C-alpha cells in the first residue's frame, strides 16, 4: 500500500485535530502524566512541535510529532515524542528518513524518542537506534511528611 507523509503547519492543526484525536489519546494513556491532549495541542498550535501525518488516501493512519531539543552542551537532537497509529512496519523507515532530513536542516546531530514499550527497541534497532538512558520513577505519595527542618525550597 502506498501512503503519504505530510508535515502539518500550525495553521492547519484545527483542521486535522478531529481526525487524529483518538491516536493522540492512545499516546497520552501511556505518557505517565508527562503530557495531555491539551498540552500537545497547544505545542502544535504554537509551532514549537511539528505534526507529521501518515495517510493512505484521504485517511490519516498514523501520526508523529517532532521538535528540536537543545541540551545544556549546545548539542541538538530532533526529538520524536509522539508516534501513534497503524501499519508502522510499512511507513516507519520512510518516516525516519524524513525525520533525519528535518534533523539535518536544524543542525541536529541525532534523533531521539521515547520507547514506552520494550518492543520499540527491538523494532528500531535495525534503523540504528540504541538506548541512551532509562527513566525510572518512584511515587512519593501525597502524605509523605518532610522530617528535615533544615530543608529549604529555593525558588
């Protein structure tokens, strides 16, 4: 099956949003509170994040978002925080080539993303991806008392 990979400018986000909302919802469910539909929508509208759709004819079958991240060292990476949809095996290699081109245009030295499921690492290894670090978490709970009175919050 043939498909189209399209960058969606901020001015057209309102037009495509109803068609991608379910895919966005699937990502937000697995984001551990790090994003919401509203925050992603606002980032897309601001132009700080670019929506890239994968379409089969008139139907959007998948979405990705990309944004440039500049680290404290000055190194830049094109970050891909959102990938959702179907038929990834068909379009993913072509999308990654498009992402590499965008990264080069913005002087990024690498692509980065989040693998929320272990299968992503296996799937992307053949495309040159490797783990950078592992994010872990620990819930502190709402009722955890602060015993150390010498602790000060600096704002």
